[in-house]
């Protein structure tokens, strides 16, 4: 059986989905889709391009939604957030990656999305570009670029300095902003911070926020809830700063500092300035 993989150009998760597709054996073809996003129309185009092939997509919000439409149109099961495939048996993530489920696919074709950061990224392939007809379905009236204020975005940042309830207030993020600027990084936060109105939702990292994959993730005053950890699984290194030695975040950290973040973060910033001044 051959496999068709849906990719988005320049997307790391798409290249991970390509690795999953290659692990299935057989020929692999890649397609991307051009035009305004209309999931039903895109799904129809994807089905037409696939023929009888299996279909794989990245485990992103768009990839999961698109393949859900494909599954509905084909009346086939969708297996999302897959980490391993063994014939008709699969392992997939549940509950933000805290639970691994062993399942069997009861269908002649596989519709799979790759769990984020469960696979190494493959090399960027030559992809056929589909142009689905979305007339009467969606109309683009304006493109509005996100206002980043000239700062690096969470999705692209090599360093993310993120704060949780322990920061204490919106004003408390000033020291995190200073450290992030010094490291040419971005500032993130946990869900409880956005719920309190201290930071906008666009800064939220986690299962219902942005999933990040920086070289270094610095978690300040973050307890380590399952939903937050689901958003930082792609981080290469995690430094946790928390005054609670029993905080769950330490179970996931590569480096741990137990203490008051309002003393530790400024101390890190001061040391970095000293090093750079020499």
C-alpha cells in the first residue's frame, strides 16, 4: 500500500509526519494545498489525490481537523497522534501525551496523524500542490499579520522564558521580559496566567495554546500541569525554577533550580550581562 502525506511548507510537524509515512513502507507521495483554508473542500481534494492510498498528516490543529473531514467523507476511522505503527496495530498519545494507548485499526486504509515530536523530521520533499475549489465556501476579505512588535514569535523562538502562577502578577513578568530580550527569545505563560488576565492568550503555551520546540525552555513559577507539559514536549532542554521542591515540573526538567524566581531570574540576567561585558 502506498501513502499520501499532507504537508505544509516550512512546517516542522509536517516533516515529522513524513517520517511516519515513510515508516509504513511502500511508496510515499507528498502534497500541499494552496488557497484559503476550507477543511471540507481541502479534504475532498486530498481524497481525490490519494486514490486508494493511506493518508498521513501532521498532528497539528490543522492536520487533525483536515483528516477528521477526510475520515467523515470516507466513513473511515481516524487514528490521531500516532507514535508507532505495527501493521494494523498502533500506539498513540492520549491526554496530552501522558497516556499511551495501544489500538488496532479495523479498516482497509489507514488515516493517521503523527504525534508532535514523536518522530524525527525528514528532509523536505518535492510536493504536488493541490488547488481545491473553495468558491462559495470561503472568501478571504483581508490578511492581518500578527502584531509581534518586532519580537520573535513563540513558535519560532530558540529560547522561551515562560511564567506561571508563581510570577504573581502581570507586573511580575517584567523580569522575564528582560531575560528573554537578553537571550533573543520569547515570553510565554501558562493557562492560569491568561485566565487571570496577566498575559494575552497568544502567549499561552500548552495543549490549548501554542506548542513550542525551542532549544531551551525556562519555566518560571509553573507547576507542570499535564496540559502545559503537552505544549513543551518539543523543547530540547527544560530549565525549571520553582520554590516548591515537589512541583511536578521538576519531573520533566533537565535542570532544576529550587528557589524564589523573583530573586533567581534577575540573578541569571545579571550574570549574563557580566559575561557579555567581558
